[in-house]
């Protein structure tokens, strides 16, 4: 017995250290000299004992240092504290004479330590073998010794309560797994020392994560019988052979039963979180998870909060151990993990566990039975394609409704609408398992998504009704249900808008925003407010559209906005002829995700291109929009026809480009009016005039219509009725500052606007749109312009220097002469010329001069 205790009271001797670690030795020396507690916490085989023995054997370990190696069972039967007393006695601390005066061994040792001439360092190696109460007593001993004891504790598990208290007081120095991990240079030294310098040290360090025991076994496996390195040494796996056996005996078997069980059961998860860990171990684990993580026993931070993963070596070893020791429990553990992942929104991870367990029905029922599944189905179209592939890979099971819905959702997320519809249709007629309201809701959501993708308004609205009915049957409205309802109401509004029922569309968007407000999440209602904004913008209420599409004052400027909001703001900017803002919002809108938004975006893009002189490109944008919709609703067909006519694309006005007669309504009437004026037909069209009086028509269409009527009357020489028509257009446009139709008006109309004092006074708000009211020279009269020659006028005013440059161009001065005359560089003149051409929508200098003369931009 005495010989055994003698061995425990001396630091173990290592014949050949793997590597020398002078930096860590210095850290220990400094810590032992000043800190009440030095904690060396890391898994088995990381070099804790070797490091402490190296430090112990150095000149830094003085006579006031004691060592105690804890063996299994030392904490039983009251043996531990006599061993501590024996260790301290070697450092000159005699507590035997105080036994009668202080029966508590902790107090007796503390009293003895206070009488020591200097602080004593006590190294306890194997702290993980001590009960929590014994660790508490050690901490109490340090406190009672009043600075005369420095405790160095080596353990595989971090004693959290004691460490946290010491950490708060700044009274602990910690060396953990990251500190003990061998660096690439140290692994290279180990390889060189073993006589295999050709091993790829970087690859071996990465594979082992610097785990000393793993490096030692890896180096050993790299040595062939002839002593040279094998080619595959860097790819050493460690799962089979000597290291696996060492891991099983020194890590798993040497761990307490609860720790070993937790390590093995947690190995089924690639991504560990505290809640998942508790589910796998069968209940709340208390501080065990945190202790294992902090000591680096089996997990590394993954990047997210409280997310960890097994290392490349430990994970396979633990899973191999689980398969060996508890193979029958593996499928159940995977199902447990799958259910937890499904409940917490990790659907793809849940499906991975289902695949590993081979029990798809249980997992798909768990996935589809979560309200978060509805959020996924009703969510944005850019959901993870990886998740879509995982769902679509679920094996077919037509008799199981959750499996059918999971497969359909996977097809939708991958963009395969036909496959989703086929999966749903195959199950639609037979549902013997009588799904509950939540599963019924999710089927209706999938059917809604299919109908929306196909543009089937009737089927979509029917699915909306089923979703709302299922949500009502669920009772209390949780956060996920609120998100689903808002999304469904937005979809309902889009479907109504697509069909031209703007009243119901507005009502659905308003209800969606109200549901979001009731849920306490106004940001949730942003898509509904954006839809309302787009509706108001296209109807002509530009100010209200701007308010609805803009972020609230207290909102984060980085808050993402839906494409519809940017399209609405782009529409408003275009109507105000703020082309810089229009281009910015068009760019931010990207590819609009819904058919109505995409159609309106095409109109905005065409208008911006037309206003900047790119008429041919505007025509192409509109033609692509027509081709994208095989059977567009009447409102869209009318809009696209009117916009194409504004681009002088008059060939198909009679048949709307699809071979079908254009729809009725003001927009179609505008297109026909432009076509007649382009061919010199100035006859009055009673249907057109009647359409102008329709108060429900979009504002921009009504203003454009009155300007076209003024153009027709001026062509007939009827100035007084033309003035009345123009006055009416100004009256309609004034409240919203609708400038664009006037910028694109015929020169005769602009001339009347400038020359008639009362009209000019009523249209003062038009100033700033390119000089519409500047100058009063006569505009050449004559018949309407021929097709393809409609003139466009500057929407941005020329600066003073640009006007001066324009005058020099009109005087036929060269670039060099203009630069000399203006006292600027040639490059500056060229910059001015580029700006002039852009603002006048001119392709060259001669065309710019002609347009400048038409617009009275040249000096007399």
C-alpha cells in the first residue's frame, strides 16, 4: 500500500515526450505563482499529465510543490484527504498534529497551510474521478488557506460551479483543449522525432485536430516495417485498429456511465444543440452538455449560438462505439433526433435522420405535423433547393398523407410544379387516415402554391378558403399560423388582382396587414402593404403608394423589402420623372416573384427606357411581357397594348399582338387613338371620349387620354376645346404631380401649354421636368407624326455649362475649339456632350442640335 501511495505522490516519468512545449510550461509557471486555481481541462490523450510532469520536472518546480495522482476509487472510503495530507507533507505542511483540534480534514489542512512560510502548489491529476462534493471541498480549501495554496487541477470535465465563480473574480487560469492541441509545427516535430519526416504534418494535424494521442497513433501507423513513411499516412482514419481500441478503453470505458452514455447517444447527430442533446440522452442533462463542450471532450463550435459538431476523428469513433455497444438503439435515436429537428424547423436534418433510421412515416408525420411546415410551403420562392431535393427524395407512399405532402413540397421547392401537382392528384381522391386540421391546412397550402404557379385563379381561391377554414379549426393562432395567414391573404389578393377584381384584392391585403399587426409583428405584413402600394400606384394614388411602400421611420434601413414595394416606388418615380430613383428601385426589385408584380415591372422598365430614348429596347421589353402570358387578364392586356402604342409599336394594336381583339377599356382605347392619330385620322371617337369620363380608370391613363384628345383637337385647329382638354389633364394630374404624360406629349400640346397664360400658370408644378414651360417659340405645325417618329423630350434639365456647350455645337465648333472657347479641357467638353446626348435622347450631335432647336434650348 505504501509503495502504491508513493507512486501516486510523484509525477509520472515519461521516457520520451512526444513534443516539448516550453510556452505552456511558462504559462503554468506564471499561473502557479499567482493564481489560486489553475485548471487544465481536456479529454484523455491530450497531453495534460505529460505537460504537468514536464513542468514538474523543470527547475521551476520548487520544494514547495506537491503532486497527487488520483486513481479510481480514491474518493471512496475517506482515502482522498489523507492522500492530500501526505502530498502536502512532502511540501513541508504538517497537518497530523492538528487532527484532534480540527476533525474536518479541510479545516485541518487549511490551518496547517496558513502556518506555511510561503504558498504551496498542489497538483491534482485526475480531478474527473472526484465527486462534485470533493471538488467543492478542494475549492473551499483554497479559499480557507488564505493565499497559501495554489491548486493546479487536471481533469477531463470542467467543474463548472467552481470555475464560473473563480472566473468572475479573475482567480483562475484555464488551459483547455485548444491550448493543448498540437500545432502543425509540433506535429512536424513529432513526425521528425519518430523518424518519419516525410509525413504531411499539415494533413495529419488537420485530421487529428492536434489530439496528442491521435498524433502518436497516426505517426506509428505511418511507419512501415522498414521504418519509412507510408504514402497514405496523412489520410489515417483512426477508426479501426489500435487507436480505436485505445479510444474505447481510455475514453469510453474510463468515463462515468452517464458521461459514456451521453457521448454515444449524442453521436447520432451531426449538429448538436443543447435541446437535441437532452432529447437524445432521455431528459434534462443539467450542466453535462456544457461541461463536455467546455472541456473539448467531443464537440467543436459550429458557428451558430450553442451549435456544435463532432470532430473528424471523434465523430466516427463515437458512432462506431454506439453501433458496437447499442446497435438496437440506433434507429430509435435517429427517430428521436428527427422529431426534435422537425419541431425546431430543421426539416432537412430531420429527413437525414429518417433516412438513417429507415422509418419514413414517423418522420414525415413529425415534419408535416409542425406549423413550421406551413411557413415553409407558404414562404418565399427562393427556399433552399437542397431542402427541396431532400423532401422530394422521400420514398413514395400513396397511402400516407404526410409522406405525400412532403414529396409534393419537395417538388415545389425545386420548381417542379408538374411533379407536385401529380403527387397531390394521386392522393386527392383517397384519404383513409382522416388527416387533422393541420395536415389539411398543409395540403391546401400546397394546392394553393400549385394554382398560383399555374395562374389558376379559381383553384387558387378555393385553396385559400380551405386554408382559412383549417386555420380557424386549429383554434388559438400561434406565430406560425399568423405567418401562414398573412402569406395566404397576400396570395388571395394577388389572385384577385390578376383577375382584375381590385376591390377584393385591396380587402385581402388590408386584412393581411391587420393580422400581422394583431400578431405584434408589423414587419410580417410588409408584403401586404407592398401589394397595396403597387395597387395604389397603378391606380394613380402616388402619395399613398409612397407611404405604403416606404419603411417606417423607426425601422432599420437594412430591413429587406419585397419586390412589389420596389416596383411601386419605381412606378411612382417614373410618373414623377425621377429616373435615377426609378432605375434604383427597378434594380432592387430584381425578378418579381408574382405574375402581377412582374407585369407591372415590365411596364415600368419600358417607360424608363422610352423616356431615355431607348424606344426599341422598350418595345422588346413589352413584347417579352406579352409572350410571357399566354392568356393575360383584360387589365394587363390593355396596359401592355397601350404601352406598346406609346412606343409607336402600332402594328398589332388592332389585335393586341396575340391574334385576338384587344380588350375593352380606356387603355385599349388609348392604343387605338394613338394608331388613328399616327395615320392622320382625326375623327372623333365617342367610345374614347366616354372612356375618358370613367372615374375608375387609372389616373395616368385618363391624363394621357385627355392629352391625346387635345392633340387631336389641335390637329383640327380647334384651339378652344383643346385648351379645355389640356386644362382637364392638368387638373387630374396636379394633385399627384403626375409629370410623365406631359413629358411625352406632342409638341403642339406643349406649345399650347406654354403659350396660354392660364394653362402655364396652372401647370407651374411641371417645372423641373426638362423645361416643359421654358421658352415660347412656335412649334412647327402640321399633321401628326408618322409611326416610329414620335419625339421624346428631355426629362432632366441641362446645366448652364451643357447649354453653353450645346450653343458651340450648334455653331459647328470642333471639340478642341469648344474647349478653348470655354476655357476647359477637351475631356470636359466630351463629358458635357455625352450628358447632352443622353438628356436629349439623341444618337449624335446633329440630332441633338435639331432637338435643341425644337425645344428652344439654343441661345438666340
